[in-house]
C-alpha cells in the first residue's frame, strides 16, 4: 500500500514484470477517501486524539455499503526470537483503554502473545482507500469480561469454540463434525461453559497511523505516538495532540 511503484493506470513496471507477476491490472489508480481525490491534511483531523479520530473513520467504514466487515483487522504477532505471523480477527470493541478482540489462548497467536506481548493490527478499508495501523502491548481481559462476551455469542459459536482446540492438528473435517454433534447433544438443555483456553485481549496503543490513499501515490500519512512522559523532547515537525499524544506527517 505505502509507496507502491505502479502508476495510476495500474500497469506493471519492467522492474516488477521480471518476477513473472501479473498483479498490475488488479486495480487502477487510487482516489481519495470519502471525497474522492481529496487530501487528508492535519486540518481535516476530527480530533487530536487518535482514538477519537479512529472512531470517526470506523463509523464511516461501518456505514459504507461496500465494506462487509469494517471491524476485520489483521493481527500481527511475533515469537520471542522474532518470527512473525499474521491473521485476520474481528475487533469487538474499543475505547481509550485500547482495542479488544477474543480468541483461543492456545492458538499460535495466543502463545505468541504470552511470550511477546507486543503486537500490531491493521484495518484496510479499500472502498474508502483508508488504512489504520496500530501498535502497542497486549494484555488479557479479565475473566468475567471474557465470560460475559462468550455467553452473548450465538449458541453455535459457543459450541464451536469448545469444539476447536485452535491450531492443533486434527485427522480430518469429519472429526470436527462428529465432536460438534456430540456437544450439541450434550448441551441441548444446559449452558455451554466457556473453555478456560478461550478469552479476550486488549491492545493498548502507543502508535496509531492513519493512511489515506491518493491517485498520484502521494499518499497521506499522519502518525500519532503516545509519550510516557508528556515533557519528553520532540522534533520541530512534531505537534502536540491531546493528552500525552503527539502527531507527525510521514512521507508516503
């Protein structure tokens, strides 16, 4: 996305074509965001607080009929020795405290978050040509919050969470079908218990970057950084935001 080498026509350059790829006609040029071709300047920020700015963009993405799941985000985690992995998960709430999601603690992402709590998520809303990238540290949510959310889910999803020991090797799909049928019968009349290995996380952001695509590839990037010390020195092109946040414009 950032700094792509294709022109607005979407043609593949000679540098790219020697790799044998044929991605050049996948898309044409980029427009601006809600107003096509419009720049995203500092004066267009809804707030100098990145969480409030995210809320505005998220609301616009939720209202966009071309976006199926505006809360879908790519979660990137890393092992202690630096091996990364990424996957799509769903945002289940956000506030000044952070961004919440739920998953299996025994999955690869769960194990990586246990050993290395630093993570990043990316939202990409293609119809709006917008991306939001968030970095921070991740903590588990309190058990009672995970319990409450688990029992708010459809019953089939609750059983699915019990059926699947996520990321473990299984013999075939029939194994899942059989186990799912058994548990549907077992819990036909009763409450489905939340597995101990399933729960929520909260990503507490210290970096939030807003990206707006432009036709000429001079994309707009405004990044917010959270300072632990409000009096920490900053550069000449660094601007004071709300609270301990500062923001800067980055080259595309």
